[in-house]
C-alpha cells in the first residue's frame, strides 16, 4: 500500500466525516419531526473509517481493512440527508449496501477470504439483493404528494405508491435472514476452528451475541411500552457498534505481533536446521503446530517430506480445515506450506520469504534423500527381477530341453534293447521319435539363449537385432532405426525395452500394427515402441516397473503413455556418451 | 493272502506255492506313471513295457494320480517329485495312508541330493533319477522292500 494512497484515504475519511457531521447537525432536511440531530452515529462511523485505515496500513494484503473502511464510508453517507434529488437518490442507493458489507465482513474475517461455497453464496446474495431492492424501493416509494416525508429521488414512478411498503417488508425480512445466516456461519466457524482463527473469531462472536441480544431487547421493550429502558438498551447497541470495528482491527493486528516471531525465525534459521527442525521453526513462527511442509522436486513434479517420503498437499475442509501456500524464490517453486486458514496470508508470505533460503537447502537435502530411497527401492527391485529371471530360466531349462533330453536317453536305451532282441523296425521307430525330441530340444535351447542375450545384438548391433525381433513377432512391426553401434549396456537396455514392449503388444494390446523408432541425437538414444491397440497398460505393474528400473539404472528416462483409446507408447531416453 | 493291487492279470495263477503274493517273482508289476511331461511318460512307458512291466495308466498331476490309484489299483506308482499341483512327497504321503498302499518310487530329473533330508524322511520306497530309469532298476527297488 503506497503511503500517498493511504494519506488520500485518510483525507477522504476526515472530509466525509466533517461533511456528514455538518449535514446531520445543520442539514435537517426531511428529518422526521420531533427528532433531534444525533452526531453519535457519525462519530461511530468515523471510528470505523479510522480502524479500516489502521488495518489497511498494517495489513495491506488483507481484505478486512478495505471492508471495514468501506463500511464506515457507506454508513456515514447513509446518515446524510439532502434536498436535491440526485444526492438523495445516491445516498438511498448506497445505503442499501450497509447490510451486505456487514455480512461480508463477518464471513470473511479474519483471513479476508471467502473460502467455502456457502460463504460466497451468502455474500453474493446479499450484494445482489441490495442492488435490486435499493432501486426498487425508490421506484415504488410513491409521489411527493403521497409521501411528503419521503426524501426526493430520481427513480420515483408516479402511481406505484403502496408497493414501497411491500418492498420494505421484503427488505427487512432479508436483512434479518442474511444477518442471522452470517452470525450462524461465524459461530459455527468459531466452534470448529483451532489456533489463530479461533483466537481471532472469539471476540467477534461475543460481540455478535451481545449485539443480537441488544436488538431483541430493544424490540421487546418497545413492544411492552418500556420506551425509556428501550432507549437505554439501544445506547448499549451504539457502544457495540463502535466496538465492532475495533475488535476487527485488533483481531487483525494481533497476528501483527507474530511478526516478532519472524525475526526469531530468521535467527533460528541461522543455525542451518535440517528439514524437521525447519518445519518446527516455521510452525512456531506461524503459531500453528499442525503446519506441514512439502518440498517440491521440479524434475519429478511432486512434493516430498523432509525425509523423502511422497507428500500430497491437499487443503482440508471440516473441523481441521487447512490452507495451502506455495513458497517461491526468484519465481521458482520451492515448497508448499499446509497451515491453519486463519493465519494471515501476509504473515505466511513473510515466514516463507524469511525461510526461503533454508527451505531451498532443505529441499536439496530432501531431494537427495528421496533419490536415495528411490535408488534403494529400484536396486532391490532389480535384484528381485534378476532372481525371478534366473528362476524362470531354471524352470524353462528343466521343463523344456532337459525333459526332452531325458526322454531321448530313455528312447536310446529302448532302441538298444530292441536291437539286441533283433527287433529292428521298432528300434528305428523309437530312434525317429528320439530324433524329433532332440530337434525340439535344440530349438528350445536356441530360443532360451536368445531370450537371455541375443547373439545378433552382440555381434551386429541394435538395428539387426531389432529387425530379427520384429521378424519373429506375430504382429507386423515397422522399424525406423537410425543408430550405429552403441555401448553394450545401452544396446542391451534398448533391446530389452523393445523386446518386453513387443511381448506386451503381442500378449495384451490386440494391436494390428506396431512400430519401433530408434534415433540418436545429442548423445541420447531415443527409443519409442508404439502400437495401435487398446491401450490402458498397467503403468505400475511389475513388467513396466522393471523396464523403468532398467532404463534408470543406465541414467535414462522412461515413459509410458497408454490412454484408454489410441494405443500404447513406450518411450526411453538413454544417454550414450 | 491275495492282494488285488498286484494286478488283474495274475488272478488265475495258482501252483504248489499257493496263490501269488505281491512282489512274488511270478507276478508282473503293474505301474502308474505320474509326470507332467507327456514326452517323458511316453518314453518311460515304452522302456518299462519293453522290460515286461505292465503300465496300467498315466497321470499328469497329483490329483489325477490319486484318482488313478483309486481306479486302477497299481502295484507301483512311479511318481515325479515336481508336479504342477502337489509335490511328489505330499502325493506319496497321501498314498501311504490308503488301506492297501501301492509301492511308491519317486523320480526326478534332479540329483537326489538336491532334495536333502526330504527323500530320507519320505514314505516312498525309493528314488530313481529319470535318466537312470529302467524296468530292471524299478523292479530292484520294489523287490528290495
């Protein structure tokens, strides 16, 4: 908030107060007969304006200040009366907004924000009703002759007299309803709130309670004829009216005291705290023990806690409501704070700014821890995948080639005994069966060996190996390979990814075509295996997880795009020196 | 004492030694082969029958082996240790609980030492490595009991 604007607002406040005081004291136009000019409300509104200015000065980012100030101005204007139709009309139209502003203030205090849908709906309804009922009241207020006591206005339509009473009744009912709703919401919020919100709302709730009781008492006392007592009680109402902006301003400024805590925080952070101590220090500075701190990992587009665990920040509703504030440094996102929504946004920003250097350091630490945890997890998975692969090979050997060779040995012994018996024909038949079993065993061993490590990959490189892979696949595969010989680990990883992705296409995708693209640029191999199948691959399944581990083990990046329609696309980017 | 599980084709043999008993040299062994590899079953049947044994049936897993024993009442069950459902040791234990249990001979392509103590503790009569299988080896084991 620029000082010039603040000074301008202060001058405007003084001017309006003086004009209103003069108007009320000496204007005397259309005052109902027998009414004494009363400067009390003028001074009460001056208090509102002053409190609004104070709140704006100290808490420039909070909407409560402007609301208090506006309410002071609007109510001050509504106190004046004019002979000319134009100012009189303006005053009448502006006056209708006093009640919606009160509602807005109660509902938005102390954060200045409307956070729930019912809150926004109530405030919008209040402003909407004022915008409609204000002009409608003027239109229907009847002619000057019908209503000599009515102030002149530009919207008056002759002949609509009488309807004004109905509009006025509707307006009165709506005022009671929206005020009651605002107070009920505030009390409910106070009952649920903890920490800063509860501390700020307490006095507001007390004042609202006394104010309501006073209003009811005044009405009841007037009804039973105790007019003097009623006037006396009404004076209490006047005091309450003055007290309200003070309570709002004090409630708002109390968080100002916490700025001392920001200074303490800066000192604490000088000791270079780790992530847990950092969170505790921030929680102390905000006066909110429930504060959570999530560090942003820009490469992985996710948050982690200080010890590297995944962190999903979500604003909570209900009894333990929370708000999210993103902490940035030089336009770069560092972390997110999950905190009590009642804490002033400016204070959160101040704490975030004070802690941003320490948060940047702690984030690096958290990123390292997260990376280490991921490396450990992937190392375990790679070892497990290796063990599983060895078990599979043992089973394949045992169930396949070994069984066939055992059968062959039995067959040879059988043939031998037949030959010894002189039964040449039977021996020949058995040898024929044995030969077929040997052929099967050889083919099985060949396939198994190729699955472990295809010799063509070692001898001729990735291109010919992928051609052979595509040639064996039952689905037509288009190849586009633009790569010479690459380091063995890179070739093996690319081949493994392509082979596994191809196997998945054959098994799951129900694709009619697939393609494999390999391209080398700027020291990075890009491998893409895409199909036109049904998509919806299980990205977190063991197979694709294993591919990711394998690619990341050679410092590569792995991605699977598998929408519900449009096929699956497996991509790997592997640095190749 | 007549034992039906010695096989149907010896019921009529009676001489001065009285009715034949199980494992009597005059009695042909009746064998059920239990193995999940069809190729092995095929060649094993050929080899055993060439030696004069009677292969009365084949089964491919533990459950069908139990059913086949109940239906065919073989004298000997040649039982693969590694089956798709139960393992051979469990099948052997179930067979040993029958009122008139068949003689169970375990077999595997693995070395018997790979099974450690389980083989010694097993209710089976013995173990023949698959590549050592012959009618004579099976008869020797059965007779040794």
